[in-house]
């Protein structure tokens, strides 16, 4: 084996992804990082695992009715505060949100109020427990306005199986799927683990996201990076993370 191959094997696991576009590391705004020290610790771990760019995506939902203007201000303050640590952490590339589409959370000022990722891309999530609410009409309204939609962690919705007509419709609409990386290490239980790999097998997954909340998640991410099945997934599939 040549030197080149040995070097390649030693690369950090998530270097091939480059970008993370789903995390809750903006301090004290949702159920994620509690303070700047926890954020810094998590970001250092992410850098050691190969991430180069991070987008922050705090929750926008009934339990965390964040305000985009306030969130952007907090992000700018965080960037300033972490500037002395720039070499130890990934680039803090931008601030967006994880927008929950459910009956409890109506957008206050409509489609124009959201703060998307680059390429007018919006990270969306559904209710984790299911409801009678049908998000497809809302999704279609955003698509009609030129948004690109990413559905966060489809493997975590118990009501969304690989044979669900709703899932087929979501895919047919051109909505991209983002799997939680930790799902592939069993962090969310056996059902999400099994579905995560099934979605990959079907070629339905466009992004892997950490959905990192705190240092406990960061330790789980370290364990996930050491999982040989996850390493194989990263070698085998092409993800779009680095395009963000
Ligand atoms: Fe999330």
C-alpha cells in the first residue's frame, strides 16, 4: 500500500461531507447548546472529525418561537466571540433554521419571513409523533416560490415508513431527504437505524446532518465516526453537503 492510500485512510471520518447543515449550537435559544462553552466544545469536536463549514439551524416551532432578526443578531455575536478560536473550529458559515411544519406553528409573516440556507434552501421537519396535519400543501406553496426543501431526519418519524404514500409524494415533489448521522449508529433506536439504512439503499438520501445539540451528542458523533458501517456509507454514497 502506497503512502497516498495510508494518508487517505487516516483522514477524519466526516471530511468527505465537509459541511454540516443541521445543528442546534446557537447557545440558549432552543433545546440545544446551553452556553458558549458548550458550543465551543462541540465545534472543536466537529473540526476534529473533519467538518469544515457549519450552518446553525435553531428550531422554529411552537415550543421555540424564535425570531429571525434576533437569531441573526445572536449568530453575529457568537461569531465575534468565537473569532479568537477560528483555527480550532469549522467555519461558521451561516445561520438559518429548522422549520417545523405542523398545525401548532403557523408562520407569523408568511413565506418571505424565513431565513433560508444558501440556494434558497429550507430545512423542514415534521411532527415527531404524527398528526392529522398534512404538510404537503405548505411544502407546495414554498416550492412554488422557488424554495428548495430538505426534509430533516425522515427516519425519525414513526408514521413515515419506506412504503408510505406520503414519502413517495415528498420525493416526487423533489424534496430532498437529510438523514441524521447519529441514526446510523442507533442513537434514536432500532427503527430509525433500520429505516436510515433502507433510505440509503434506495438512493433517497441527499444530505447527512449531525443535528448536534450538546456535548452528549458530540460524544455520540465521535462514536458514530468510528462505526465501520458509517465509514462505508461515506465511501459508497455521494452526499450534497459540500454544495451548501
Ligand atoms: Fe434538529
